[in-house]
């Protein structure tokens, strides 16, 4: 792939993650609004409080994961711009094309990733 094709693929992936993040943020806001927590209520004494708390924490974890995905994609886009994309951060060797096709924001080669 050319650097422009890489950047385009990463930008498309970034757009998907941004859309996912926005949806999750709306979902979290809906959970909070539906539970009455925005009004300062206490879910400790609510019979559904544990379920609401679980849903809230689950969606919050998915939001954090999406934000981390965005950070990785942004770092990969910066590497494309700098001409360093596809180079393993651990050993300096090229990251295999198959790995980059599967995980465009990968920062390590298969060998180094398997050592973790």
C-alpha cells in the first residue's frame, strides 16, 4: 500500500471508531438519565441499582476502549506522515503486511507481540 492508501484506510477506521464512541457516549447518557442519577439519586437502594451500575460501568469501559483505539489510530497516522509506519517499536524490524492488514494500528511485529 502507498502511504496515501494507508492514511486513507486508517482515516476510515478512525471514522468508524469515532462513530462508535459517539454512540456509546449517547448510550451512557441515556443510562444515566433513565436511572435518575443526573438528578442526584442513589442507586444503592434501588432494586435495579446493581444492574444499572453494571450497565453504566460496562459502557464506560467500552468508551475507554474506543478512546484508546482512537489514540492508536492517531499514532499510526502520525507514523504514516513521518514515514515510520509499519516498523516494530520493539525490535525495529518491519511489521508483516498481513498483520497490518488485520490490525492497521499495530505497533509491534508478530514475534515481539507473542513475547508479551
